C-alpha cells in the first residue's frame, strides 16, 4: 500500500473527502518526521514506536574498488519498532 492507496482507504472508512484525508495523512506524517528531527520518540499505542537511533562509525569497502576501504561516519537514523498488537496481527 502506498500513500495514495492509504488516503483512499482512510477517506472511504472515515467518510471524508480525498482532499481532507490527504491533508490529515500528510499532517500526521509531517508531525512524526518533525518529532524525530527534534530527537523525540513517537509512540502509537497498538501500532509501534518511531525513534532516532545512533549508528556507530565504521569502516566499509568501496563497492567500485573492493581493495580500498572507506570510513563511514557515525550518524542518526530513523527506526520503527512494532508494538505487540501489530506483531500479533501480522503473525
């Protein structure tokens, strides 16, 4: 399911227009991204947790020349951890 399909499904289930639903879905995604950019954790009960994790610096191989190694700096990455209800629904 992509964003457009999600919007159409939510609009149909909620009885809203596609334009209003587009605004709502975009706002939710934007707010989650904004919270992560500030370093906050976003917990949605029954769904999961979005958080920022620190990835350590490491040494990697250059894919164009495997004999050379390159240093990959440490950085922050977004992560999602599924909640129990979501895990139970999937399995």
